[in-house]
C-alpha cells in the first residue's frame, strides 16, 4: 500500500510539473509575440532610408539641381553660409553607430552650371576646422578623408564665404556635395547654394509643404513637413490633432507655445528670419489610424486632405521695417 501511494504521489507531482512548465512556455510565447509586434512599427525619418543617419542643415538627398538662395541684409560685409554635415538626423533622434568617412567637394559655378574660374573665383572661399581654401584659378575645392566618429552626436561645419557683390546680382553658386566612402547604404548629400541681398522693399516669402515622396499619404505612419523661404516675419502653423501632432523635439527646440481649440485644431507661432535660418524640417506623427480618404492636396504634396479637411497649413506675415 505504501509503495502504491508513493507511486501515485510521484505521478501527481509529475503532472503538476508538466502543467506548470506548459504554462510558463505559453507565457514566454505570448511575451515573444508581443515583443515582435511592437518592434515592427515604422518611424519617420528626415532623410530617406539609411541616409537619415548622415544629414545636413542645407544638403539633401533629393538629387535635384535647383539652386537654394540664402538672403542677407545690406549691412553684411562678408556673406557666409555655414553648412553642417552630421552623423544623425537633424531631429537628433539617434546617431550612427558606425564611423562615417566622406569627402566634401565644393564647385563654383554660375546659374547655368558653368564653372567659374580666374580672378572672380578668388573672391570665394570655404573654411573647415581652421583651414581656409580659396578657389583661385580652380573651380573646385575638396576636403577628403573626413570622419564623423560613432562615439557621439558629431557634426562638421564648413563656412562658405561669398563675394559681397553677389548680394545684388546672385549669379554665382557653390555646389556642395558630401559623399560617404565607407558605408554603401548612405546616400550622398548635395545642394547648390547662393546668396542674395533682400532690402526693405523686397517682398519676403515663406511656404510650407510635405516632403515625403510616397505615392499616397496612406503609405506613411508619420510625415515630414518643410517650412522654407526668405525674409523676416512670423509664420503661423496650424494642424489638426485629430489626425497628427507636432514632434515634441521641434516644439521644445523652438520653444513653441501651442494653443488648441475645441475642434482639435492646434496653432503655434514661429518667428523666422532667413538671414539666420531659411529652412525648418518638422515631423508630424499620427494621432489616430489611417483614414481611407487621405490624399495629397496637389502634385507638390503641399498638404494632406481628408474630404476637404487639411492636416497642416501655414500663413506668413512679413515684418514691418523699422526706421533708425
């Protein structure tokens, strides 16, 4: 009897242990499934694909040759444009976990893309890390073997100095190209930059548009919106929080005060001055699911519309000149 009782007890403990182990494995399976689902959510990038971890305040991966003009006042004796190249998105979300080696090339050209050489070229220069290079008789300047270290958020700054006469005729540009040499997944960054003088009688203009290249906004979990323009004034930015909300990073960086009405429409005011900064890239994140009626407002992706309602809009008021 005693032996039979012990055998029964052992069988009971074995069954109990098997049941406990099965429950534990089931819990692990649920946790694994939950982790997998959570990890596949897409994030919005300021650059396309892996290029987001190699970015610039002026250079882009757009691969177009349209010139960008930076405005200056008549008091500026030596108009300089500071171009940075970074190992992180301009939103500082994260930095590249690998060193980036690259070459920066600057070409001097006129508005038609022809190389500018000779005495005219000598009036222009590029400075990096205390080293100043002039174009002289050559229309090209190169800084090679540059390295952005992976240990932190790192950036390099290049100061482009233009001839003051360009403030009135704006016919000479610098095409700046940063080409990675050790990471094939990173795209080159480039832009054609020029300068121009804006006086009190010149109309300032700022515009806003989405810069995502998706065929439909329904393909995206979040959106990149760009404010760009010339002159000084005030931008009023408005968005519908029933669909999207502004990046906390952008809100905190520019110390935005945001108001919201009862319908969910949010408004923020941003002082702009293209002599200091002529472009702002803003991320908007979805607050609800994708609406099946979403579509771009036009071919330029100016806005996203849902049955006549826009996601984001902006207006600009030019500052009134003050007499001294």
